C-alpha cells in the first residue's frame, strides 16, 4: 500500500515536472518564432496575413526540438522529487487532498508559463508598433 501511494505521488510529480519542462520548451519556441516573424516582416504574427509565416517558423522549430523529447523526459524524472515535495507542501499548507493540490500546481504552472512567454515577447520587441489596445468591455465605464 505504501509503495502504491509512493508510486502514484512520484507519477504526479513526474507529470507536473514534464508539464513545466514542455511548457518552457513551447514558450521558448513561441517566443523565437514570434520574434523571427517580427524581425523578418516588421509585423506581429497577429497582423493580417502573418499567421501562416508564424506557424511555418514554429513548425520548423517544433520538429527540430521534438528530437529532444527523451532529454525532456529524463530531466522531468530527475526533478520529479522536487515537484513531489511541492505537492506535499501544497497539501500540508492548504490542508487539501492530492487532486486539489495537483490542480493548484498545474494552474500555477500555466499562469506562470503564460506570463513568462508574454513578458519575453513584449520585452524583446515583439510588438514593434506598440501593444495592441485592450478590447472594449461590453459594460459601461463606472
């Protein structure tokens, strides 16, 4: 029974570790592809007719780095104990079960990954004409 719980907890940590490593990999690829399109065209991938160029660059990068998948898996298994300790810490501090702790961890990984990707693109000049305006909200200003 103890071994089964240990194996399940280890798998959760390995899954979370692989998820963040894959998100970091994808984030680097998106950032490189985005900045490549900006450098080549002077436009962002969200400007008209630029999305296919972005997808072509991203696909080439993805296919190339897909060869590194075994390295990502090995790295995930190496850092899985750290993620297991983090899961245990979330459970202990929030007094929640493993499923809830795992959901909180994944949500944190998703938010932090998106934030890092967005900041990298903005800080590296990914919007040469400035950031796009925020959409108008459907309710009146208070």
